[in-house]
C-alpha cells in the first residue's frame, strides 16, 4: 500500500490545485473548504505512507536504463514529507485570513496547493533524475506565487527568482547526468552509489556543480540574493515556501547528493569539501551581518534564513554522522522557528499596513500575543536553552569540533559569530516592540490589536512545537539519529 499512498499524496494536490485554477471558484468559503480538504487528505496520505512500514524503492516509469521516475520512502523522505505535511494545512488556515482581501485569490490557492504535491515529489524521490524533475517543477509552479501581486517589485522578484533557480538547475543537470551514468543510476543509497573506479578529481569537480546547482535554492553565497528579494511575495509564500518548502528542498537535495549518491568516503578530506565548507562559513556570517543591516521586517528574516540554511549545510558537509544528525535537526527546528517568525511579521503587516522595523515601536503592547510568540521564536533561533534552536546549534558546534580539521574549525567560529549576530537582529525587534523609549511609541491611542483567530492559532501551533521539542527532544533526536546512521 505504501506506493499507492505516496503516488496519491503527490497527485491529489497537483490535480486539486489545477482544478481550483480551472474552476475559478468565486466564493471564498467554498474555495477555502476545497483547498483545506485537499491539503488535509494529502497529509493523511503522507502519514499513511510513513506509518505503513514499507521502505523499499519502487519505479513508476522508466525512460531508458538508468533514467526513471521512482520513489523511496526512507528516513530522509519521512522527515521532509512529514514536516511539510504537518505545516501545510496550518499555513492554509493562516493564508485564508491573510489573503481574504487580496486580488487573484483563486490563482494563489491553486498554485499554492499544487506546490504541496510537487514538494512531496521531491521528498519521496528515489533517485537523482526523479528529484531533479520535481525540483524544477517546484521552481516553475512557485514563480507565479513570488510574483503574485503583479506590481513592478513583485515581477522583478519573480524574474530574479527564475533566473537564479533555473541557472542553478543548469549546473545541477550536469551533476545529475554524470552521477546517473557513473554509478547505480543515481539511486539513493546511504553511503553513496557511485562507481568506486571513477576518476576522482573529475567527480569532485562534478560534485561542485551539484553542490552549487542544488544549493542555489538553499541560498548559498553568491547565489543567495533571490531569497531576500522574494520577500515581496505574500507572507504565506515567504513563511512556508521560502522558510521551509523551497529552501529546505535545496538543503534536502544537497543532502541526498552528498550522502546518498557520492557518499562521505569519496568527499571527506578533499579540496572539494574544503571549498564547500569555506563558502558555507562565509555565507553564515555574511548573511547574518546583512540581516542586522535590514530595516524591512521580512527582508531581515529572509537574510536570517540565508544564514541558517548554511548552518544545515555545514552539518551535512562535515561528513560525519554527528554532523548529519545536527544538520537534519536544524532543518526541522529552523523550519518550525522561522515559519513562526515570518507569520508574526506577516500578522504585523496585515494588521497595521506597515512593513519597516522602525514602524513597530511600541506595537508589542497592542499585539501582545503576536510579539510574545515572536519573542519565543527569537530566543529559540538565537540558541537559548530550553528551546529547540539551542539543541541543533549546540550539536552543530560539537560536530564541527569533533571533525577536527581546519575548515570545520572555521565553520565553528562562523556558527558562534552567526548566533551572536542572530541575537542582535531578532531580539532588538522584541525590545523595540515591548520597551519603546518614552514618547516614541507609534501606536498609542490607536485601535490596533492582534490579528484574527486563524492567524493566532496558526502561529500558536508552531510556537507550541518549538517549546515541546526544546523541552522533550529525545524522541525526535532518536529518529534523526537513526537517519544519520543509515538505519532507516
């Protein structure tokens, strides 16, 4: 039954989103119910696939030998698909309130629903070709979401997003073809599936094509600028797609390519590993410093995402099980934290119509629930104990120290510097919101309050996950440890 559940979970939101676009339902309530029913059924199918116990790869269609569409419900797939399946219906609830007065709502929810199915296609991919196909479909279906508002700024963001991600796909395509014909058809096997007799130097060069190609969606420097620019998209897009689905698909693809196609034994100790770690370390500090400079609320969070994506990449490229565990933990925990922060920013923008950080002075007293939950997320992202962000960042630092080579030590310094800058660019917002200098509050006497229940409940769910995983990390860390050891 697992193959059936996986195929249905991918096809249902694709067909459902396309149907929403074709039907062009004018009644908001009917469309919202349809979209949420599709998303909830899809999430149920995902969990049926996860819990059914089947872990064997299967092929849906074969083009020719070595090039086929196939799926693999292993631990990596369970992690990414499970994360997305929990988040999507909740973000839909948020989006129903956030987008209720926006134009082109039918178009938005049609493409948004289709994106769910394509993201699951990336998650369940069983080989490089399948992952690449869905990876590029993800680009195409999210361009209309980035450019949704159709003004000059949005159209420019859409063009830049397309240029970077399609350009990255061209680099990745070279690596996909080379790896597919040089091993076990690009199959995902823990420890790697490449032919050991290949020219190692050539394959290391090819690896860099794949790393930077897939890493474009993970916003690795210098291929990062599309992500802050895409912040002009509606907040449900920036919250889910650019804090979880799109960017995490980039990290997920690099993980698959590194650990399940090449394998750590081919890459460990090579110049290619050093080059990648140096770019990752620079991205962590550079993006954190850029976040501190930003005055636009969502743009600051977008640069924070650029920095934290490279935290995950650092864990992956340390090429030890401890590093992989830490990287996967940060993929999960950062997704929960950052979607909460983006939702809080969107709530502020939705209620007040303002978008710059200097404009939120004193608003915490008018929107206590929103900025209270934002502050919890800020503590967690900084790495304060008792929140889940501390667990993954602490593990990343120790994984870098235990790896014990120069590039890993440089990365550890970058992680610590990034955490320090993170405290500055996140917590200063909370201070400004709750403790304005006397006489500088911008909302005194104004009828401003927290957003509606759908927005607050959505934020509250992710805040609860943040606290729960911080206080009781054992079960999820045990699961991630099994993935990092190749046991599931």
